C-alpha cells in the first residue's frame, strides 16, 4: 500500500489514452480442462504474477493487459467456473456467450489428447452464429510426434488448427501472430474499447433489484428480454440512453436483459459480467431493492465498484413499497452497513413508477465531476500544511512523522501520493482523506492515498 503510484517518468496514463493504445480484445474459450488457464498464464508470461488468486474465491478478474510483439491487447479469461456434469452444456453456452459479447476475436481451445467432442462442436456452432473471428488452438500437442492429433480438428470447419502446448510453450508464437492479424482485421465491437465520447455507465446489482426496470424507465420504452442465444449474440452490448437531456453509454445492457436462469454457474456468470461491466465503466450505479433485506451479495457488488476505483451512485429502488417502518429500518442500515461509502450520493427512487428518477442525472454528473477532479499541487500542499499544523501526527518513538510534500498523481479516481518522514498511521490517513473531502468535495468518488516514506 505504501508504493509510490507515480510511473518512473512521473506520469500516469489515464484510462482513455490507455484504451486507445490497445489493438483489441481476445477471449479464450473452451470446455473445462482443455488448458485455457494454462494458455492464459503462458500468454501473460511474467505478468501472470499479477493474477492475484485469493483461495476460495472464484477468479473475478476478467480482462488482463497482454502484449505480443509490440501489440498491446486485452486478454479475456472466461474460465474459472465449476462444472457439474448435468449443467455442463448450458455452462459452456453461457461462457461462450459472455466471451463473445466481450471480445473482438476468440481463441477456441480444444484438447488434442482427448480429440473432438460434442461439446467442442456445440461451441463452434455458437461462435459461428456470433460472427466473431475465431482461431482454433489444439492444445496438449506436447511434441512434434503429436502434430497429427491437430489434423483431426480440420473437421470442425474453423480453418487451420494451431497445434500448441500451453504447458511447454510450443506453437504459442504462431497462434499469437495469427491472433494479432485477426484482431487487426476484426470489427471492433468489444465493449472494453467502445470508442465513443460518451461517459460510460454500468448498472449493477443482484438479480431482481430492478436493473431492467430502471433501464426501461430511463429510456421511456418497453424493452423485451431476449432469450434466444443464436439470435442475440449480434446484439449491441451497450446502449446509448438519454438521461435528463444528456446521452450516456450504458455498458453491457445486453447482460442486464439476458437472464441466465438455471444454468450451472449462473452466479459465476452474472458476477463475471458485473465485473466486466464495472471494469469498462467510469460510473457505476449500484442498485438495492429496499423491499428486501440488504444482503452480503448487495454489499459485495458495491465493494467491487469501490475497489475498482469507479465513481458511484447508490440507488435505493422500490421506494414505493416501503412503509414508514421500512424506511426507519433502512436508515439504521444506512448508518451501519454503508459506512464505507459515506461519500457516495444516494438516490431513493422507484424504477417502476418513475418517482425521483429525475434526480439521477445530477447525482451522476456530480460523481463524475469528482472523479475527474484535479487539485493543483500548490493548493494541495498549502492545504495539507495548514491541517498538519493544526493537527500534527502523534509522536511515535519520540519522533514526529511529518508530511513533506504531496501531489495528485492522477484522477479518475483521484489518487494522492504523500511523501512523509516516517509511517503515517491508518487513523491519520483517514483524517487526511476526510479533510481532503471536506475541502475539495469528491462526493461520489473513491479517493486513494498512498504514502511514500523518505527517511
Ligand atoms: P482449463 O480448465 O481449460 O482452464 O484447463 P487448465 O489450464 O486448468 O488445464 C487442465 C489440465 O491440463 C491441467 O492439469 C494442466 O496441467 C493440463 N494442461 C494444460 N496445458 C497442457 C499442455 O499443453 N500439455 C499437457 N500435457 N497438459 C496440459
Ligand atoms: P433486474 O433483475 O435487476 O433487471 O430486475 P427487474 O427490473 O427485472 O425487476 C425485478 C422485479 O421487480 C420486477 O417484477 C419489477 O417489476 C419489480 N420492480 C422493479 N423496480 C420496482 C420498483 O421501483 N417498485 C416496485 N414495486 N417493483 C419494482
């Protein structure tokens, strides 16, 4: 936590410039155990160390930054789910669906040692219906004597099978060369890189909190929930929605409308989609159903948005269902469960009746304004000097930890780097954050502070 956030040259790239550098988004799909994770780690190479897998928690990162011979691209890993034998086909279908909606090109991985299976053929059908350019990688071809195994897969009709060994690194260069060509010629439809000038908004919350209803209410039209997989894969992932006279890009509305019922791993997929939507957004609208108890899952979604450093607005929906007793219960919860986000704006509304939905736009604009905000270094240091003089850090071992200098390393969200002599206690950092918020606003955005110790 005490790392300096500044790059070596003192700059920090912002999200837009960063996205502009990337050539596209490549997804890796395939049935379980064919070697997708091994391939992803192989492609990420030494960066794989960045893949922070917490034991007991499903991988909830979706995209990784990768690089191949001078091309930066985004690698989408849709593995990580538990498959039971019964639900396996629908799970594979959901996986392909998620991958296709997020990517510009797809690598389908099959197992050369096992040979062609019915599941492989099903995935091929879906990928073909999606129209996304797809490469076929036949994995576990560990040495040249196994090359013949790949030939069998010509039958899938996906063009030349690339014989690879993710484990030993064979054939990976050729596969990546072809993938880069594929990305270069692919139509860029991936939501990760949607090149619009519009602010990107994610609408998140657990099932049934009212996401579709709110979307309908804002767009003033009835939308149909489309179930047919083959027919919907070409749907735009994102939608432009006018809120209070301004156009916003709502990311992954396809994911909101498309329900994954009774699918093995459905929870995993909805959390994968949620994470992807958060990653792609600038502003996250976190919905809660106030007619139900606030659950751990509700709070987890909110934390995902905060941890990702996005601007947020909290929406307490279904207000029309609350009686005065319910309102009291909710205010108590607000005091206890939401103390992590006391800086966020909360809008009580009813997606169903439209009550107070007109209050949303102001909250959205103000959260993004905070998220974008930059405090000039002079002003920042003058202010910190003043609060430090009034409230110095407590003495530690007879010494006085002092702030020497601070700078805002970046915005979106605001990140501050403080240079200090000695360790600044957690409590003192909280005090600084509170003071910065009181002085400069930052309503609706997380603020990140790191301390760099100069002895
Ligand atoms: P995933 O479920 O598709 O992500 O598959 P994993 O990457 O977890 O791999 C499944 C199993 O296949 C693991 O035991 C891997 O060690 C093994 N595996 C992956 N790649 C290769 C390979 O190139 N050759 C061989 N022989 N085994 C592999
Ligand atoms: P999603 O799964 O988050 O997209 O939730 P939906 O928009 O499908 O809503 C789930 C259910 O809650 C539906 O029956 C909606 O009609 C209902 N609902 C959504 N918003 C409200 C609201 O503000 N008030 C009431 N009374 N019902 C709502």
